[in-house]
C-alpha cells in the first residue's frame, strides 16, 4: 500500500466518521432511508457502503474448506480483493474529508471478518495458516476479528443495528433459497448466520469506550420502526441532524425498479413498495415456538426445525446486544 494510504489509516480523525455495523436482513436499508444520508451531507457511495461486498464471491468459494487447504492462488486472490476493498474505503474517506463531506456508511460485520477467524470458527483451531494480519498498518487486540487494525477501527463512531433473529434469519433463509441469488447451497452458511461477528465487534468498541473511546450505540430494528422520538435521540447522540430524519418517502417508481438488479429488487422489495415505515415488520412480543409452526409449514418439517435451531442459537447474542440498546 502507498505511503499516502497508510498515513490515511493512522492520522487523527479530522471530523466524525460514522460506521453503521449491520447484519443481513436487519432492516439496514430502512435505517439508511430514515437517516437520510444525502440530507446529512454524507459523501454518496454505492449501496450506502458495503465496501467489502466485492470480496464475497471469492470468500464464499473457499468457506467450505479450512484455510490450511486453500491453494496459493486462492489465498492470493482473497488477499488482493481484500486490499482493493480497503483501498476503496480509504479513497472514499479521503475524498469525503477533502471535500467537507460526512463519512457515513454501513457495512455488514461479517463482511469485515478476517478469513483466519472464519476458518477457525467454521473448521476449528489448527485449520488456519500463520497469524491474522491487518490491512494497512497497526495492531490487533483479541476482540478484533476484522481485517482492520484497532487503530483504524477507533477512528469511527460505531452504531450497531440488531433485529430479532426470528425475523432476520427467516428472511435470510428465504433469500438463500431464492433462484434469484443462484446459490448452489440453498441456505446461509455457518459464518453468515452466526451472530458472533457483531457481538465481537461491539465488545471491542465497548472495551475501547471503557478506556475513553467512542461509545458504541445499539439500535434495535423494532425501535427504529416504532419510535421517532428514539431516532431523534439517536441522531443527537451520534452527531447527526435530527431535523433531516425521514419517516415517509415516495414509493420506488417503475423506472427505478427496472434499473435495479434482480437481487436488489428482491432485497429491497418491501422498502421499494413502501412510502413510510411498515409496522408489519415489527417483531414485538414474538413467540419462537409459534413462528416455528409457520416455518415448518413454509419450508417443510426438517428445514423448518433447522431454522428454529438457528434462531434459538442466535438468541443469547441478540438478547445481550438488546440489553445494550439505546432507549428513550
């Protein structure tokens, strides 16, 4: 990496950099719509973030085998695409700060994972190669499972978005089974459906906060849908403009829909068809056992039970994160 890029990772943050840490199917597109990135003065970026999305195909291709079995070419390809993703983020930050724009973007926690930790999680200790390095320069503490250094992560004001696993995982499962995605495996992988990545990154930021760093804010999807008051409080705490928040908008036009990819149309279908927050998407006082009956009817007995087991496995991390959520 160039000297300029390395300097960018290490210099003091001139203005706040906002990182929204999300997970698949947690209503992150709704949160982006409500925060009104453009109105907040954020530098535009494709898909409101997801700088590591280009790495996903190469990473998924090797998730089925431990890192110790990767070919030299596979490792080289992943190293190169990870570096390119990082360089793209650095370029975004550099241009935003040069032009007086806000750094505000979202990223799924799992997209920032270091492949070392994914292999260790999915295949066990002893299946990795070497030590997990960081992109750019800097150090790594035990709670940091990402490809980024502690020093770089600490330049951000982090917000974590969570959602009840019964809603996020069932939605993720439907997406994986869809022909639109064209996935050979018709279910989310162990790495995808795990909640440990958000939890670990939250714990990293909370430990930093206890040492004088930024406070990690947690939003529950139910709360952003039902409480404009809480959203205003969040905006103030995060250093965003509460007056720019949006709670209604125009439905997506036919032209906008036709310009989307098939995958984007599927992922954004609910939001595109809405002109305000859809309260049908609120989890409320959800009963997993009752939902499981519906899943067995929808997916078949075996797959419905499998989904139920995933949801129950994810609940402790969700309940922990929910206990940390921002409240009125």
